[in-house]
C-alpha cells in the first residue's frame, strides 16, 4: 500500500474496531504489502486493511469455516461480526492478535509439518464448490505470473533470455505437476515461515488470502526443506517440481513494474540464479527434463 494511503487506512481500522467497543489508544502498522496489518492496543485486535479492489471475502469465509475444524489458524476476532467491513474506500477485517513466542525461522521442523498436516486435514473438510466461494487453482496463479513475464509492457526490465526461461518454466513445470495426476485439495497457498506464528496456543497459520487448490506438495514447497521429512506421505519428486514452480512464481512477481517488495529486483536476480540451478539439477536427474 502506498505510504500516502496508510494514515487513512489506519484510521479506517481504528474506526471499525470502535464500532464494537474495541478501543485503540495505539495503532501500529506491523506489515505493509498489498494491504496493511495494524495492531490495535489495548483491545488485542489485528486489523487488516486493503483497497476495495482486494476485498477479502473469500479469506473471511474460509477462516469462518475453518474455525469449527480445530485447524491451527489465527481466527477472526470473536467480538466483531465475521465479515468484511467497508470504510472510507477500504476493506477492513478484524482478527485476534497473537503475541509471537519465537521468530519465524525458529519453528521446529516436526511441529511445522504437524501443523501443516492438520491444516490440510481441516481444509479437506471445507466444501468450496459454491459459486461465490469456489477456490482458485494453483494454475490460476501461474496464469497471473505468465501475464507478467510474457508482456514487456508489464515487465519492461526483464531480459529476453530471462523472459524465455520463466515462460518455459511456468508452462513446463505446471504441466509436469498436473500430469502426475496427484490428488488435489484446498491449500493454504503460501504457508511459508512468515505465515506461521509461534504462539502460546501453538503454531498458527495466518494470511489465508492465497488459498487455492492443488497437491499438498505445492504448500509444502513453501516450507523449509527439512519440514518435508516430517510430513506424512510427501512425494519427493512432485515436491521438487513444486519448489521450482514456487520459485519461478516468486521471481516473476519481482519483475512486475508495479512490484513494491523492498529490494525486489536484487532478490529477483538472486532467485533467477537459484531457479536456473534447480532446473539444471532436474534436467540431469534420472528421468529429468520437462
């Protein structure tokens, strides 16, 4: 979110919480991406504020349904209506704030894998076939990335060779994943360490806005490599392809002319080198190649 919009967005969060008697003597912005996360004290609310174009109805409905499954997810604040609140041109949602008990990089691999497996079990209990709540497929994310890398107007700084590498990888690896015919289910979408909180209630996943359908290995690819050894039944070959795909997606976003990730281009170049190395390894592995 642009810096000029943040004061209004914070005010929208404070005013929305106040409707439920949830006062905010202090409002601190904890995170800024396509939306901001604002901690409101002393009420213990985490407000997420997004432009209306990114209205998170799907995320709220998913969180509401997961609440009854015992899944390890951060929940909506029970003192407010479980819905998207529209205020001053923003979409505001109110969540419970959990005080972290450890840094994201300190999650024990076994506990991380157990939390992800329990989340997947809960997600299998959710029916999202209704027209208004149909979950996207992971290939929809691939299509979005292709719109970036295939259009020089959207990614003007991307070189021809790199554009070809990303295009071929996104097409080829996603097709290889689909061709395996592995069972698909509802996923978190991006359960990386930054989206897993260590709390007094145990590890809890946050940010369900990226939920999509696909094999569980697509989710597992976002976790540190040593987590996979503790996840039951993970397909190592499929996981390797999903890791390549998730890296290709991350690289693609870095070349979007509107990307706002700090130091995004430098990271994009580093990740391109990692992507090339992973593809070379895949190509020379038994049965490798697209």
